[in-house]
C-alpha cells in the first residue's frame, strides 16, 4: 500500500488472499524487498522475550515490513502521519506468542501508542475497527493496545468505529523501549484463550488476518495531540502464521522402512542357510 490507494478498498483483502494463495502454491516465500504480505512466527528455542524488545532471540525471527497510511474511513481523520512503515517479527513456544513492532519516531512522547488487530471467528471484518463498509459486513475485531505512559498492554474489542471497549478479562501483555528515534514494542498473549467470542484464537499452521496501527503522541503548537483516537497511521489486513512443530514423520517412516528391509534380509539369509545345511 502506497499512501491511500486501492488497498484501503473494502474488497482489497479478497485480492490479497488470492495473491497469497498463488504465492504459496508456487512455493514463493511471502516477502519482498520493501513490502511483505505475512508475519511468520517461528518456534522459539528457549524462553519467549515477552518483556524484552531488545532480546537477542528476536534476531532469529524473520522480519516483515508493512506500509502505513492515514486512517481515512472515519470522519475524524488526518492527512499526514509520522509513521510510514512498521517492521514486525514474531515468535511462539507452542503456548504463547510474542510480536515485536519496530518503527521510526523522532521523539518519545507519553501518548505514543501502537496496536495489533485481528479478526475474531470466521466472520470477515474490515480492518478499520470492523466498521461495516460496502461489501464487508461489520464484524468483531480483537485489538491489542499499548500506550507509552500506561506501560501495559490492553485487550479490547470493536465492531466498528465508536464501539471500542476494554475486555473484562485481560490476556495481553505489552512493553516498549525507545532508543535513537526508534520504538520497539513487544505484545504477547497465549495462543488460545477461554474467550473465543472475543479473542482471536491462534492455531499453529493456520493463516489469520492481522493489521497494525500507530499513534505519534507529539503535540502541536497549541498543546493538542497531533494523532489521537481515529487520527492515526494504519495498515490494511495482512497475514500471520505461527509455524507448527516440525513434522518428523517422514524420517520415522524412512527408519521404519530401513528396519523392515534389514529384518527381511535377515530372515531371508537364515532361510538360505537352513536350506544349504539341509
């Protein structure tokens, strides 16, 4: 997505899905030099860095990059945003998943904030808070939110603009670190929760939709926040997949085949020897 173009159309995710299927069918890794279509959470070897954006283990996860544009679907909008793209990595350990968002921001501000958004269940929702739009019905979305001054993650739901609410249960954790004009923010949560009607459920091996939002919390000359509420940088829907555990069954079958062959040869040799002795 380059600025506000066709990828903001409600039907864009349908075309993106077709492109994704074509890429996967062709055996092409979903990623390009400046733009990605999917985040891949690799199975971590060791503890997840759920509270450490600078942990060395993040370097073992592939990085995906997604373009950001001003939110234009709701009347409270702005024409320019600070964050033009966000880089994302992800890890999981079979029980929990952790995302690392990284993006450039000239200044650290108390109201700097970021969020992940997921569809809930099988109903297709627009990436703009699940807002009903043309071909896309309004649907529940699960939002993982972090703000610098609050120093924590917040688990929320929405079914369109103006419907955002904080869940009574909180499964999401988040922490951020700012250095040299760059934010690094970690979000973590169990892959599965007991609240399937409110939370996206992550099944290793399956693709789900994910979108991103960022707020630059700087203030203008009058002391008003430049980006707040629906005035923010957003992405369209993209894809996320937690890798399943390695499948060693082909190797087991190969070992079994070799064992059967060796056993057959052993029996055959014994029979031949008995025949010669007779």
